[in-house]
């Protein structure tokens, strides 16, 4: 049973890219504070121990073993007059909004159970949102370089969302002297609740969705076996996972480093803004570079830059806040390439290889595996950071007097330790086989198969 394919143009209009990409802005606007501000807020303001916060992060991620593959399977096999992807995105939106409201603006007395329940629901809603949404993007074009353009546009919107999550609290601090983790979460939460339904509505009504053939002949276990046999996908996934662990170690420690090592907590929002401005501005450069030297070589370069830049944070101490700026610009530039734009474009290419071998368009099941890995690594990295602080005897309290050993632990965990992961990721990617030429061969084989099926 086949569904006629809707041929999308090789090069999409800028308005189409904008309509599709918009949804990533409020999603990233909400995810960023969960990683950066929520751990410190619940440990500092809500009196949940650091070890318990780290444990809750791990518990939430264990359920992704079930929800992520299930979401990928369901999305790939959804049949509706609205398409395969749109219904799940629409359903996820109100759940995500409610979870953000509860998590960012908890009632008085909320503690570990509140954090667990609403973190779990937010994780489920994010799965329902992002797996169909990213699979949709992979199907917008079969072209090697156009996919970099699609994921680059979406990454720019995502970084813009993360930057907005910094800009609005920064303005509140600058203009009204309103600061601190609780204020940031409240301001960002309210902004997200206003912006998300508008952005999702535009995406659902204005972005096209390719109608691809679905042949329900490959059983689930066989499909998973084919995925495991997809060597380039495993290599790409391993690279992404190792690099993500490194980045996820730094994310929750950013605020601890600025507040406790540099003694400039109220200024943290400004440095984060510089990071995301640089990251946003660098995305077109990475898309351009990928078209010139290949996606995987550009991906390697992004890891080498951040891996070499991050240890310089180790040299900073109290009063050195603005000495962070050149390091932050370097790391922000690198993050524009490896965090979103390049790996997602490469992911669409390895899905084509699976389509060639399985005879099915199974983008969502690949994105579900990727989503699980991404969230597991984010949680693992954050847990390593939090447990690492506990190992160094660090006490998260507004009145705590930290010893030199505790501050060394924050500096080491934030600066030098993550570079081991970044440089390892670059080494894993070194022999990646899907170049632009190899991808062109895969696309020719797919087109010949489709032409034969149509004539038959």
C-alpha cells in the first residue's frame, strides 16, 4: 500500500524555511533554562539536595528508553489527512506549556516530587514534539547541501530561542534590577507560554509536509537490526553522544562557575547572551563551510575549536568575569556548528542509506534513537557535573563559604574535563564515510528504485 509522493522543490523558499523553523524557537527557549537554571534553582531556592536533583535527572531519562522509540514508531506509521507529523506536534504543545508553567513557576513548598513529576511530563511532551518535528525536516529535501540549509535555519531559530531566554531576563536585570534564577525562570516561562502557540500554529499551517510511501513490511525488530547495521549512523551517533556529554557537563556548571568562582552571579545572564549571539551568528558560516569541505570535516573542526578553547577557563578566578569573553566567543562559535546544524543535516543523509536498505521511509524511528541518545547524554552529563560537585564536597547554599578545593573542583569540571569528550568526538568522526559524492550515489539508487516502482 503506497501513498503518492509530493515532490518538494530542491531549494526551498526562505518563507518555507521560516515557517518550518519557527517551532524550534519556543522549544529551545524552554529547554535551555531546564539545563542551566532549574538545577541551581531547586537546589538553592527549593532546598532539594544536589545529589537528589542529579538522581531525578537520571530517573526521568530512564523512561525515554520506552517513550522515544515508541514515538518514532507511531509517527512513522501515522495516517491522517493532516500528515504523519502534524498531529503529534499539535498534541504535544499544550502538555509542554503546562509542564513549563509548573516546573518554572512552582507553588510554595514544592520539592523533589514536584520536580520529578513535571520534569517527567516535560520530557514526554518534548519527545512528542521534537521527534516528528525533526523527522519532518529531514523529509523536506533530498539534497545534500539543502539539508544543511534546512537544519541551519532551524538551528538559528533554536539558538534565537535560547538567546531570547537570556535577553529578556538580562533586560529585566538592567532596567528593573530583577535578577536571580527564580526571576529568570518566571520571565522565560511566561514568554514561552505566549510565543509557543503562535509559532507552532504558523509551522502547522504554513510548512509543507512531503507525503512519502510507507510500506509496512519491515517488522520492528528487523528495522532495529537494520539501524544497528547502519555503520555511518552508529559513527555519527557515537560522535554526537560523546560531544554532547562534554557540553552537558558544562551547562549546569556555567552558573556555578560564574557565581562561585568569578563571584559575579548577577552578571551571568550577560555572558550567556554573548555565547548565544556568537552561536547564532556562526551558523551561516558553518553551513557555508560544510558546503565547501564537507559536513563531517566541518563537524570535526567545531569539536577541535571548543576542545582547545575550553581549558582556558581554568585560568580564571574571582574578578575575572570579562576575561571570559574571548573564550566564550570561541566556544559559542564552535557550538553553532556541532550542537544543531551539522549533525542534524548529516542525520538525514544516513536515513537515506536506511531507506535504500529497508525500502521504507523511517525518519522518525531514527530521530527517536537520536532523541533518546541526546536526552540521555544531557542527563548523564548534567549528573556527572552535579555528582562531581558533590565529590569535591561542594555545598550549594547562598551562605556557604567555599574552600579552595571546592572551587578547584568547579573550575576543573567546567573547563578542562569536558575537552576530553570534545576531542574524543572529533577523533571518532575522522573516518566518517558519507561524503557529498557518496550521498549522491545513494540518492541516484533511490531515484532509480522509485522510478522502477512507478513504472511497474
